[in-house]
């Protein structure tokens, strides 16, 4: 689903040991799973994703933190380029049809 929306799953971009990856523990403490994720649309801004282990939340989930670094100049440039819009080419249909008829397709 994240891929369809062009999002990156931050947890999978950085290698961590198994014991430092799980974010949820079952009520009987037998099963651990990575169920909480950090999603971003720009991979370059994410510098690390990790689980905060010593922090007690009083929940069966552990905190997930992300280190995000944003280059203001680069982001402004990306925003500017995106807002310029793409030019739409308008073709003369009669000229295209004429060119197709003149071409020897055999």
C-alpha cells in the first residue's frame, strides 16, 4: 500500500538487529512484531529510524523515532520546480495525419 502511494517505509531502510526492531509485544510476552512504521515521501530526508528501548510507555508498544534532516535550499528548489508545471504540447492533428499517410509502413 505504501508503494502505491509512493511512500518509503523508513524502518526497512536502515539495518538494525532483530532485538532492536520490534515495536509490539504480545500480552503473554512470547511474540514480538514490528508493527509501527515511519512513512516518508522523500527518502533523502530520513537519516535513521530506531526503536527507543529504555523508555517505558505503559503500553505493549515501544516508541519509534526518526532522525529527519531537511535541506531547506533543496526543498525550496524542488517546490519551485514542481509548481512550474509541465507544458502541454498541442499538435496539429491534420499535419500528423498527413505525415502518417506519407510514411511507407511496409
